[in-house]
C-alpha cells in the first residue's frame, strides 16, 4: 500500500510514505534524471507503482542530500558508494547505520586531505623550482616515466 506524501493531521509525515520523482526533485534540488542515475548506481532506491512510476521512500531524502553535498565538494560518487555500502536501502537506516557511514566517509576524506596536502607541497616546490625539467620533476614526470618512450619531447 502506498502512502502519499501529504502530512497527517499533526503536520508530521509518516516514515513509510512514498515520494514521487517530482517531489524528490523539488525537495532536494536534484534533477529527475540525476535521481534515475543515482538509482542506476545503487546509491538510492525506489518502488514502482502499478503504472510503473517511481516512488521513493522518505528516508531517501537524506541520501540524496548527502550525495548533493558530496558532489558540491568534488567527492567522487564512487567514494559515496563506499561510504553508503552498509547503509540499508530497503529500510529506514538507523542512527548507528549513519554513524558507521560517517566514520567510513571520514576515513576517506582524511586520505583525500593527505593526498591534497602532498600535492600542494609538490606543486609549491615545482613552482618555486622553475626547473621545467621533465627528467628531474617528480610532479610532472614521476620516476622519469616519459624517458621510457624515447628521446625528445613526449608532451606537446
């Protein structure tokens, strides 16, 4: 049985109510095509009506909102998938489910931050160096990989 997305007499929504694609899009600011894409990736899930229309459980609002934040921060969807891998799609996730996802995501972000800091150090050194040496530059040509392709310029 489907429960429509209208609030009850107390103004509260039922936890098992289902939202249309349009309602999800309006509430999250995410285009319907993106919702379908996220569903294809397994990041969110929907139910189908007898007329084959998508209906999203209310708890998908949080998932879509977190995906939007990740996208805005430049976090790849594959990282979001990893963070969400143990958060249930078919039932409303518990507080503990979200806490575990948060810890996974925090570890991923920490690794990303360390990588960015390393890149910053190398880039600062490269800009300050000014050598433009394709043989010696660790940033542009790590381990002289371009030397394996022969003499002369390899990047034009």
